[in-house]
C-alpha cells in the first residue's frame, strides 16, 4: 500500500480523495481515531499519545510506504515526535495554509478557522510571523462545528449546514476578512457551504494541494525494504475507511452513509 491517512475522525477523507483523483493508481487506506475524538480539546501530551498509538496500529496492520497525517491539530502538536518514533516511514503533516492565504489576500485581513488546540499552538504564531507578517490574522477555534461535521453533517439538511457555519463565517466577515483558511481538515467537507455563506468576495483556502504534492514526493523517494512485503496479505481494500472504535451504535450507520456518499468502502473497526 502506498499511503495510510490518519485523522481523529472523518476530516481527512477529502485529502485521500484528492490524492486518488490526482493519482488513481496509488493505493490508500484511512484510519479515523474516533475513540479519541476530538483531538482539538485535548492537551498536547494526550494528542501525542493518541496519535502515536494510531500510527503504531497503522504500521502493524498495513505497513504503508508513507503516512499522511491529515489533521492540523496532530501535525502542529505531535509531528516531530511521530517522525522520531517512526523514523523508518515518511510521515507527511498538514498545517494551516497561512502562507498561501497571505499571498492571495487583497486587504491583508485573513481568518483562520481551526480547532482550539491548533489556534492556541505556538506553531501558528511562527507561521504568522514567518509568512503573514504584513497581515492581520483573526483566529477562531470552533469545537461545535467540528463536532457537527463528525456526527451530524452527512444526515443534515442544507439549512442545518448553513446554520452550523454561520457563527464562524459571521465572525470573519464582521472583521472584514477577505480570505478564510480552513485550518481543520473537517471543515473541507463544508467548504462549498462556507464559501456560499461567506459570499463571492471571500476566498476559502485549504492545504490539500500542498499536502498531496509533498506526499507524492516523499513516497516516490522512499525505498521499500523487505519489511514492506510482510503485510501484503493484510492490505485493506483501496480507499477503505476504518475507525478505532464506535462511541454509539448509530455511528456505524452514519459512517456507512458517509462511505456510500463518497464512493469508498466502509472497513469497520481496526484493532
């Protein structure tokens, strides 16, 4: 298998689908660490521990040639630790596209919509200082919207979706932001709704292009060794979606609906 994708839930699925659209021949599988959702309300130590357990499970079961951490919260908090602990496999992170937003913004007032853990992390301050020093950054952590997307989005009406994004969109438009960064991968599921609600004058930015480009680069550079063949019989179906557990019985039905809508396979619990 070429790639394993990791997030705390369903947020990173658009990244896997984007990579498959760019390179259909690449094989992928996805693990949502749903037992520990949401990561955005955890301490850095908890995030690092949970993410490490998930990567360990991925490597034990699938042995991919590269791991894509399709989660901004894990990436800004634990990426260095994961790379040190699993140095035998390339790990690609996902961070908010502050640099891109600063380049495309006309009025230099940009918004960052993310989890609370990402918004609070010093790494965001470094990105702002290094790439957006000529801009004013307005940050909003939105745990309620993350939870809505994870648990309710795929059975919600259009009106419910608009109502869910309005508090965040209103915050940025009231601050005259002409660019909004989707700094949590969950929000990409609602990019069209956010864009429509914000209006044509506001640009919506995410990091899919850069992350997929880097993933393909490191995968091409990775030299498979003998261990890569050990799990050949355990490889999941291409583009299958797995979770680490179910909090409620209805979760399985919701994930099954999600997979049907996205035309991917529901793999169940990986343990």
